[in-house]
């Protein structure tokens, strides 16, 4: 660990030593070379107040963005729920209309059904239907007739 922060050659920026692996815990994050160098730079240059204000702005911005995202998600879920409720209501209304239409259709069909068979029976003669229902006569071979006698 270096005792002093390494500044760039022109003195306008900090040279950080970058590590290959990402820290897995908060303690390891704070002890990583990049963050440790950042903390040291802030402390050595007496920039604690300014650093706090900057980090406070960053945290506030992130919280506002997260809150806006949650609000947007809630609104989307609410709209989906309203759409589903409207669809269910429309389906229920359609079912109710269909249920009301069935008795009306049956009531309208009854007089038509009574009138329709009378017209059909008047047009179709009864005799041809009886002839068609008669079975064909059995044909008995001549050899069998002689055998019976």
C-alpha cells in the first residue's frame, strides 16, 4: 500500500492502481487499491465536506430514480389490473346478454316451430313414404320350391 496518492504527471488527475478482480464484500471494496487511494486523496487534500456533498447528491439522484421506477412499475401493474378487470366485466356482460338472448330466441322459435311442421306435412304425400318403407320381396330359388313340394 502506498502512503501517498500517485498523481498524474501534470498533477490534474489521480493515478489509480487497478485490480483485476471485483470485491465481493463492502469491507473488501473499501480496502481495494482504487477506493483506498480515493479515500487517501480526499483525506490528504481536506476534501471530506466536498466529497460528502458529491456522494449525497449521487445517492439522492439514485433514490429518486429508483422511486420513479417503482412508481412506474406500480402504475403499469395498476393499468394491467384495470384492463383485466374490464375484460372480465365485458366477458360477464356478454355472457349475461347471451343468457338473456337464449330465452328470447326460444320463445321466438316456438311459434315458428309449430307453424313449420304443418307446412311440411301438407307438402309431402303420405303414400310415397309408405312405399319406400316396404321391404323388398324375398326371392326364393326355383330349386328350393321343388324341394319343398
